[in-house]
């Protein structure tokens, strides 16, 4: 058993963006424990200043390729919050479908391409092409489905085109909606096969109870609208997001560290599952049972499983939305509205957790101030607290095994470091 | 699933080895590059071996373990996403250039500076104080640049994001020593073929007349307008664009403002940019 362990991972692989892991154990005591963000800062919030409201979604989507549609949906909700716009039922359903695309692309990429290789002793999905071709083909197909839905609903999934404040500039035909329904039904069958693979994986047993924060709208598995819910303190308005993320302190520190009632909290698929599992679709619940995911679950390695269960729910949700749209008279909406000066907040669930945008516009709709609080920033402290709880329990393992378990833990959170590029130098110790 | 080890014996030595790297970016172009059908994946891996791709693989081109950052050997072609926004990144980039026979700029950020260069329209003091008000100088940053402002670039795949089909075509052509086959005519040509109503007729400012085609006029075809993400066509007639603006009673200043989104590094439209 090594008493001294130094783990130093420069640019952790199979995550979105650049991060380093640093752990230092001396004489069996944890001296240092860090997840460093080393991505080049991009100053997106500064870029937004002086730009018209109509460009906010275009610019913020470029924060991150994998969360692009999520940033767009958050951006639109924020502008609409400023201008007091209530979107139509048709628009809500179209955005729901775009979100189906976002979750499929992101969750499938994470589960199959980034997380799973660790469990089968591979360094990437590539060697699996020869050993598990059917699984790789399935993963490519499911990911493609995400891109397909984004293409037909919004012109493109990554950096969508038709997404605009108040209403989309594109309306799907019956044939497209029918094809989405058919593809989502097929996807559910594919997911059944995927579940059999996932079931056999040996996920590490590690539990640390923490605070779970998600959107909340009783009666539905809240993704695109709702208030905020903390497993510690209950419900509060989405407008109070600064209380939950502690972002108000940002002016006094460059370390935009998120905390609420404790030193850290979790957002994302497992937080959503823990808070809102009763509103999952019946089939998603059945998958959760099958995969041994029970609320409340305190094992962060199970985030990957929670994402898988969400895919089933999202497929069901998408089928229902497409069916509703099929039964409606669909038409391009008038996109004019009165521009007023003001500040607004948008809070939506993206694959990695709650994403907040806050904008202030002048009376011409020109951006005066923008703030984006991304899920990975909210999770960073929690990852680090997990490190601290986990490391002392695995010191009997080799350095390589410890490194792998820490990398796997970081990957389980599916961090999106491109998104966090303005949250540098997070001080953990 | 049983444990497996990478089957390195399957790698054929004659195929060029390709490594992906990224700088200031959103990684969206790399996602598009792997948004492949199984057929496309086989098509691509028939001509190249991907030996490093941090976002998706833990394998390293130089055979090191996965914990050491960029490799500086073991690849023939470097495909690079992102703009250069730090002096330290310019040094990283030069090392990759020295190790690769061919360097390809992937997407608008690498090709033309892209959205990252929008910050160049403000002073460094303005944008750093906006995001880090209490300690604006804490993080290294400088003017956002395209790759070819720092190193020699052998080819590019334009767009924000790139088009997956074009990515495969350009990579295959470069590997086979052929012309990459990227259009030099403007987006308007493709837009007219699609019989779209002109964005100017809808009251929008559109950069289609001077922007490189190849995207199938994707934005105007989906209710949007062209904002120039594929870069300017060779020898763009910016004055003609000004005439269009006059015809539709739109201000030239309004158009210059649209240029800032993706074209800040283009000397044709911002000759005085640092």
C-alpha cells in the first residue's frame, strides 16, 4: 500500500475541454486535491456586450459545441423573460424536439464514447469497432438520431439556425414528424439492447450524499421550464438562481465557485433523477429498475446510468411532442414584439444540469450585460469533494488504478470544460 | 462485455497517421467530424489512422500514457480546431507544426479566427474587466488569431460548424494529394439554386454575396442569413456588397457590424485590425 501517491493528469482525455487532475497524498494524508480548468478563456460574455438580442443565441451557442442547442434554448428563454414574451404551444413543442436532439447527441456520446471504454479496459471506442462492432454501430446510429432531429427541426443541431426569440423560422412537415416518431421508437428498441450491455458493467461502489439541485415542475420531468428545487431546501423561483449558485459573490472573487446550503452540490442527470424520478415515463422507470438505479442514489458513478434512463424518457417525451404537433395546424408565427429595456433570467436543464443565462438589454434590445452560469461550474466543487471522500478509501490500489478511478469519476460527471472557460482557477483546497 | 485491449496489430503502417488538437474553441467541429454513419467511419478509417483525439480517445500518437498532454511525434497530419488566444498556445501550435507534415485548420476559429475574434473589437482592458472585474490581468490572453497568422497551414475546412461531408472529402483529397475541392464562388450561387427568397428581400443583412459557398446556403435555407462563417471568397467585391446595401436602404455600418461576428481577422473588411 503506497503511503505517498502523486496523481498528475495533464489534459484529461475523453472529456469536453481541457482539465488537469492533481492529487497529492503524503504519509497516507491527502495534501492536495484539484481539478484544474486550463481551457483558454474566451470572454464570450464580454463579446455579447453591444450586440443585438437577435444575435444572443447565435453567439452563446458557440460557447460549446456539445451544449450548443442547450445554450440556444437558455438564451431564447432569457431574452423572452426580459421582453415578457410567452411562447406558443407550437413553439414549446418544437423546442422540446430540439432538446430531444441535444440530449441524444450528448448523452449517447458520453455513455458510449467517453464513459464505457473505461469499463471494458479500452482507451477509446476505436478498439471496440473490431470487438463490439454492433454496439459501436448502435451508438453511431443513436447519436446520428440527435443530429437528425436537430437538422429537421432547427436546420442543424450544432449551432442551430431556425431558433429565434419568440418563434422558429422553420415548421416541420407531417412526413418529418412521422419520421421522428418512427426513429424514436426504433431508438427505444436499440436502448433495450444497450441496457443489456450497461447492466453488465462493473460500476465502482462509492457513495457520498450531497445536495441535489434541478428544475422542478410538479407533474413533469422538468427540462425546459420550471422553478428550482434543492433536495436540502425545497422549491424556489428560477429568478433566485443567484442564491443557489452563490454567483452573487462573483464580484469579490475570480473563482466563480458555486455553493448553496453546503460546500458543494450536484446538478445533472442524477440530481434530476433524484428530485423528479416520479415523473419519468413508465418505460424509463422500468429501465431504471432493470439497471438498479433507485432514488435517492448517492453514487456519482451512476450518473451515466441516470443519463441512460433519461434517454428513454426523452424518447417518449419526443414521441408525444411530435404526435401533438401532427394533430395541430402548424404555421410560421409572427415574430414581432415590443422591445423593452430590462433584465431577465433563463433556467433550463441541459444534459449536464441546470444552465442559467441572465441578460440586461437597453430599450433598443442591445445587450448591456450578460452572465452565463453553466452546469459544470456548479459541479466542480462537488467533484472535488468526491475526490476527497474517495481517495482515502482507495489508497490500497496502485497509482494507475487510483488515477483511472479519478479519471472515471471526472468523466462520470460528463464535464464540459469548454463551457466553463470563464471559470478558471477554481480554488478547491 | 469482456475486457479488451487495443488491437494495434490491425493498424496498417502505410496509412497516414492523423492527430486532432484544439485551442480556443467549442469543440463543435470535432463533434461534426465524428458525426459519422458507420459507412462514413469505415470510409474515413480506410484512408487514415486516427492516432490522437483527446476529446474521444485516451490513446496518444507518441505512445505515451494518456496523462501528458499533446504528443509531438507519431503523426503525419495534424487537424487543428480553435483560434490562438494566448502566447503560450502559439508556442504549443508551433511544436505541433514542427511535428506534422501537413496541418489542416478545422472550422472557422482555426481558419479565420471565427467568433473568438469578436472580442478583438473591444480593448483587452474592456473584455477582461467585463468578465473578471476584480482581477482582469490574472489570465493570459491576447488578440484572437487564425492559425495561419502564426504558422503555415496546408489546408482548411471552413464553417461554424464544419460540414461532415466536406470534412471527409477534404481529408480524403489531401491524403490522396488532390485539390481539396472547396468552392471559390459565393453562397448566393447555392442560395439561388435552392430558390430561396433573398434574405435582403426579407429585410435582413446577409453576407452571402461575398462569403465562400459549400454549405448549401444552409442558414438562408432555414430562415436565417449568412454571417460569413466560411470566410470571404478570394478577391471579394466588398464595394458591390455596399451597393446591395444601398439598394435595400440598409446602412453600410450595419453590414460592417455583421462582419465583426466571424470576419474580424479578414484584412479585406478590417484592414486596420491589429
